[in-house]
C-alpha cells in the first residue's frame, strides 16, 4: 500500500486544476475532500494531508482538489464566485470518480448538489467567514492609518475586487459568501469530547498553520467508519 | 447564563489562541489580555469577535470595539454578558 502523494487534476473552465491524491487508484472508496475556504484552508492543510495518508492505510483513496484561483491554480481568483466553486467541485467529483464527499468548514458552502454521501466537519456560514476577513482587513487598514468599515469595504467591492486575507475577491464572491449557509445534512460533525463528536481543536481559527497527528488520526478513523457504512 | 458566557469566552480564547486549558482556567477579572498575551493581536481580535457572535448568538457593532474591550478578561466577559442580556 503506497502512501506517497500523487498529483492528479480535473478540468474546469479551460484550466487543469491540481488535485492532491493519496491511496490506490483501484480503491472502491474514493473520498473527495473539499477544503475550508481562503486562509482557513492553509491552516488545516497539514492536518488534512495527515488524514489522507492515514486513510490510504485503510485502503481509502482521498482527493484534495484546489479550488480555482487558489494554490497552484492558474484561474483568476477575482473571477471566482461561490457558484463557480460549486460547479468546480461537482466537476472534480465527477471527473475523479469520487464515491463520497467530505467538507471542512466553508467547504460545505461549495460542495452542494453533488449526488454522493456527504460528511461535514464544523460547517460554517459564509457570512461568518466574510465578517472575519473584513474585520481582519479593517484591523490592517487601521494600522496603516486608513479608516475602513464593513460597509465601506463592501461598497468598494462594487468598483472592483478587494483584498481580503490575501485573496483578491470580486463583488459577486462577497455577495455569494454573505448569503451562503450550509444546508441541512445528516452527517454533520462538530469538534468536542462526546462520542458523536471529533476530538481536536479548531486549528482553522489559529494564526498559523499547525499539525496535529492525533486529530489527523481521529479524522481518518471517523471517515473510514462513515465511508464504509454508506455509498458504494 | 452568566457562568456560561464566562466559560464560552474561555473556550474561545483557548481555541483561537492555542492557550492551554490551565492558562485560560486561571484567568480572572483582572487578567490582562491585549498587550499581555502575545497571541492576541489585532488580527486575532477580528476572528475572536466573529466567534463570540456565532457562539453567543449576539451581534457586535464594530464601532463598540475599542482597546478597553480587550484590556482585561473581566472587560471582555462584561461586554459579552451585556450583549447576551441586551
């Protein structure tokens, strides 16, 4: 059983988007992991990759696609919207023949309408992600001697993309984010100590990316159990 | 609800700043936060406000946020309690 990473891709809107993969291509369970959005993605990538390596040991293949405009993508980030990311994730699930979908945090907002079993960790409203990014921008503006508000930044976006958490985001993305809420889903899991929760800390909230081998192992075990209990 | 607000704020501080359970359990009203805890900078404050809104089901007007609010643990809890009771 190889646990070496492989670099696959899926095609979307004229670009080949990267997708990190672990596990045998012949595996019957192939989980598409839709990552958190924006800076939260970077903070949990190490935990997710640890989870993917562990799942390869359980004979589960995992796929971690780039969202268009992020990571290695050549697509323009300011042209992306919640809708384009939803279509991109549906294309990735289809082209890479996923059998299950897992989302972390804001990934839940862009993994909708995929007809596969869905498991979500700590889904979050888009409005909350947006507000934190706007507040972070306000804080850095203040340090630079510029006074901005939530309202003024949203108004600026009407005249062209605004920089939030290092991402150049257009007005349609901001509006889509503000309106996006995770729909009801039977397999939603939160962090905590109860038997139906996942042990671990919300590393997506931390200032710096971190590793957490225990959390990776717990997440892998939970996904192994869940994916064996449903789907093909 | 008062004690619940207190414990939710402790949990948020632990979750966001990576502080140990012991460190947050030892905080009292006079414990200094902003300027005393290196992990708590103006960027962390942005996320902290949103987490407080989501977990306490309150709305925070950014105009209400000033240096005093994050000066001490007591100030932060009093602010949150006033919002929850509001």
